[in-house]
């Protein structure tokens, strides 16, 4: 027979709880969805906040910059051949002329290497010149051999004619006449052979002489290059200018490729500025900039935009359009602005630290009574150090908190205490 199973009282209670809790959670979720999320708010003293007003004003499209004065050109002096410093003829700040001797180095090992290579090159030159002379001598000998054959043919022809007449009269022996005839036929047979040999050797000579001449020129150049290695131990100024850096002590050794000094030619200066990567796509060559030098505003032109970004900034070179100030010194800093486009009238808001936290996507807008500030989505366009262009989300006359939003990232409303 079947018997009913009766659960203990404590097991029945836990089953009821397990069925009730999910139902309660479902009801709470439904209520929260219907009522909407509660606004997160915080209180803040109005005096500690920076509040700016949206206005319909002229947006001035420019980039502020802080630039450094650097020479237009810098010539680096590196050691083409290492060695021991024997003499230093200039000091930092000295004016130098082109070709002026600046530093003397010595390198005994290099001198021996140069002498050995120079001797081998000269030996090769002597061998090539000897071969060239031999070709010319062979050519001359071949011409003499052909001329001698022609002479023998002419001589034997006349002798054969005379001896032939004498032999017919019985005055000359037949044997002598036949000997002359044999020599004549031999010379006539030898001539075309000698002529073909001369032509072949002359063709080879004509082919080899330019090659020998080219090899001799190359060897002479190698000799000059080899000797110039010793000349490299005497460091000379490649251009006129001012010695801006040199730090050498007599007796110290410098390896090949080591930096010996710097020369700044008298070609003027330029400004180099670091600009935020936000403006990389808006900067281009030939844009106009202004800078204050003392009490004078001077115009410059963007000459180069370096696309490489490091630590959030990229580099820009600027050159003076008019006469360059005479009081500029390398390393000085200058403040200025680069114009990006024409000024235009639009909704603008003074810039502030809030952009760093919101990226221009939202802001706290102060109510008309000034008691609260509500979080609102906005959209911005261009911006500079002073202004930000408002594209949507704000109206002229509305006030916006533009100070730091560090405490307010997760807040929807700020209660303002006056």
C-alpha cells in the first residue's frame, strides 16, 4: 500500500521562502522600471564652482603655442676616423670660417694602414702601366715586322728579275736564281699571316687600352681616397658660422663616429613648437601665426608639420615672414598663436577643465533660479584655449558649470548652496 509522505515543518518553511523571494524581486524590478531610476544628486557650494554663460559671439579659430628659438641649420662634426686629440684650435662661441682647422687628431695604426694600402695601389698602377707599355711595344713590333716583310718582297722581286736575265744568258747559276725565288715565295706567303696577326692583336689592344685607362683612373682615385683618410684626422669647418658646442681635452681618445662639436651657420633662426595632437589634422604648411617679441607682434609661417606624435603632442616649425628680430638667442621661448581659419559667429562657451572629464559630450546646466544644475548631453565643435564652439544642447544665455568635474562623473544633479 502507498503511504503519504509528510515533510518536516522546517523543510516546508524553506520551500515557501524559496518560492516567495523571487516573486518579490520580480515585483521590485517592475516597480523600478515603471517609476524610473532615481536621480543621483550632490550638494556643492556655488562659490567654489566656475560658471560661464553661453553667448552668440565670434569664435576665433586659433591655436596658442609656446615655441623655442632654434637655428635654421645645425652642422654636426663627427669623427670620420677615430684617434687621439692632439690640438683643439677653437672654443664654444668662436666664429669660424669655411676650411678653418678646428681639431687635430693622431692615429698611428691608421697611418700604417694607409701607407700599406697606398703601396699596394701604386704597385698595381705600375703593373698596369707596364702592361699598357707592352701592348704599345707589341703593336710597334708588329708594324715593323710587316714593314720588313714588305721590304724583303720588294728586294727579292728586283733580285729575282735581275738574276733571271743573267741565268738565261748563262752568267748566273741556276741554283742562286732558285734560292732567290724560294725566299720571295716565302715572304709573299708570310705577309698575309703577319697582317692577320697584326689586325687581331691591334683589335685586342684597342679593346684593352680604354679598360686599362679606366682601371688606372680608379686606382689613382683610390690612392687619393686612401690619403684623405689621413686628412680626416685634421677636422676643418665645412661652413662658416659659430662654434656652438665643443668639449674636447688634449690627450683623450675619440672613436670613429663620435660627436666632436656643432657649428651653427649664420642662416638665421626658426621657432619650434609642440602642439596638442587634437590639432594634427587641422595644421598644414603656410598657415599664418603671430608671436610677441617684446612689444612687437611679428608674423610667421608654418614651414613644416611633423606627423609623429609623442606623449600626446607633435612638432611644428615656423619661420619669420618679415625681417627676423636681431635679439633672438637659441633656446629662448616665445608665445604665439596659429590661425586655423577665418573667424565666424556662432554659439560659444568659455573653455574650462570640465572638457577633460566629459570630452565635450555633456555638461551641468544651471537652472534659471540658480538653485540646481542638471546634467545635459551637448555636442561641441572647434575649440581653443579660450573658447569652445557649441553645436547642440545649449542655448544662448544659459549658464554652464565649466570647472573641474572630478566629483561629478556619476552625478545627475547638483544642489547649489549660495
